[in-house]
C-alpha cells in the first residue's frame, strides 16, 4: 500500500496506507487553485534560475526544466493538461507532469522550497496581477464619472439628508462625491499592493533551507520589491488577503450606495436618470417594466464580499505559527472577492458614462421641500440677524408655505417682509435654485465654477497614476 501511495503522491514515503478516496477529495484544492497555474510556473522558473546560479542545478537541468514548464504552460492554455485530484493541488500536478516530461531534473526543482512558501508566493503573484486589473477598472470608472460631471456642473437636483430635500446641488457635484469614494478605494488598493509585494519564496516549510539560495535573486526575478524578513511569518501570513478583502468589501459598499441611488433615481417616483437598455431587463408579465438589474445585482453582491472578509478573519484568528491546512480555505473567498469587485467595477465603468439625466425632473424635485430655506436664513444673517433668530424666522415662513402649498420663492415681497422687516427685493436672488448653487463658491462647494475646478483637479490626479 505504501508503494501505491508513493506513486499517486509526491510525499507518500512515510505512510503505510493510501489516503481514503473521500479524504482525498475533501482535502484536495486543485479544483480551485489551478487558477494559479501561470503564477506557479513563473515562480518555478525563477526558483530554477536561482538554483542554477548557486550551483544546485546544472545548465542542462535548468534548460530541461524551462522546456518542460513551457510545454506544461501550453498544455494548460490549450485545455489539454491532465489535472488529477489525487495529486491534491496545482503545485504537485505541475511538478508531477514536469517529472514525467523531463525525468530526474523535474524532481530536483523542489530543492530548497516547500509547498508552503510556494503557495504563499503564487497567491501574492496572482493577487498582484488582479490588483493591477482592478486598479485599471477603478480609474476607468472615475474617468467616466468625472466626464459626466463635467457635462452637468449646472444641472440642478435636490441634495438630500435623511432622504428628504435639503439644499440644491448640481448633478455634477453629486457625481464627484462618488468619485471621492473611489479615490479613497484606489488609495487603499495601492496600499494593499505595496504591503503584499514581498517575496516569501525561500522560507521553505517554515524555517528556511540549508541550501545556499539567493532570495534576493528570486524576489527581483518575480518583480517583488524585497524578500520577506521572517520565514515563520512568510508561510503563514495571509494579512494581504484579508486586507484585499477589506478593500473589496468597502469598495463594493461604495458601489452599493451608488446602486441604491440609481435604483431610486430610475424609478417613476424620481425619474432623475435613465440607464441604457443594455444594462436593464424587463418583466415576463409586466410589459412596461425596465428594471435596473446591474445596480441591483451589484448591491446584492456586496454581501458576498462582506462575507469573504469575515471568513478570512475567522480563518486566521486561532492559527498558531506557522502554516496550517486551514489556510487552504483562503483561496476561494479571495478569488471570489477578486472576481466580484473586478466585474462590478467593469459593469459600472461601462454603464455610468452612458447615464442620461432628466434635468427637468431633477429641477422640479429641487423646487419641492423648500430647498432654499437655508439660503433665506443666510440672507437674514447677512442683514444682521443672529443665525438662530434667522432660523426661527425662516421656519415660520416655511410653515405658512406648507399651509398654502407653495414654495418660499412664490411668496410676495410684502409677505416675506411680514416675517422680518430687513427683507428687501434682492431676497429673490437668494431664493432661486441657481442663486443657491452660485452662493456656495468655495472649494468643495456646489457652485458651478467650483465643480468645474474640482473636475479638473480630479482628472489631474488620475494623470499621475502609473
């Protein structure tokens, strides 16, 4: 039985009986970690080149390994690679196939490394590539948001607090709030990339190796900024995966907030925006329906990423140093978080620039709810009243308007003067929606010229990205 086990695995020498078939399936990870095959081959090529440089491999052995790995990569690309669950994971599948192809040199490749540092390296390589793709999608979405904002610096809509009309803002100003969320998300993603971009290869199982390896060479060959500092931490650290999932959860939460607004805005009750048909679906029974499926689905997918963050935090919370089999469970949450946030960003980057705002509906909505009440209070303060007194005066005026079902701007000058004698004919400039926007003329404000300047600054920040 021991001989049979040795043939089906690369670690069977110590065992006297084969692994139970169910346990084999239960413990195998190849069904999902084969996703890292390209990174596994990259790591193996760098490791082999280093082994040659320090004299562990001959030139011919290195050449054989390079040729064999190239063939394996082609087989995987073409879907012809013979994946085997008996070989547990992506690493053993590739190593076994390499030995079949080139013989003894294939068995030497694993010198000075363990699957523990191998998988830690593969995950970092895979995540680094994914981060770069996601960063591109964030930037693409930001460009779409800023471009749409530039077109609508003066398109008036109600700003809300408690989902109640508060003050007028421009549609462009509102869009730039979305951009600020994404700017922070991008910054967090780059922070995550910087911290995870160190190379665990060479830490071996947990204590390093007695072979004369050059960890700086492999780190540089794989594009890492440095090798990791501690072999125990190198093989057991999954902070980078947790940190990425935290980024993903918060980014998806931001997309979910945007989605909620789009769902509201596309409803007949708001009618603020229209989404292109290609991002919506209809109803099988109600022919009039146009459902905002993309925003709704992104909103729903946020729960997945939140769950993945909790899963990884729970996974590592009780693990003693160093590597434990528990860490096999890190990949599926991480991979799904990568896919979910990348695809959601892509959908938004395609959709947002094509949003069509309904300027008239937005303006009519801003006329409701006494959006310029604060402007009237500010007007009275400029006339010399303390703000709290001005607040009370305007509250009384609003009370009258509620009874008569009219807006503040519809009161006559005489009616307004009845609330305070300092009110003059210039008050109506303050009560217009345009006047309200124009008055907030400072950095971060909703005045059209400030929104235009904010768009220019936002675009300039994007231009500084590598």
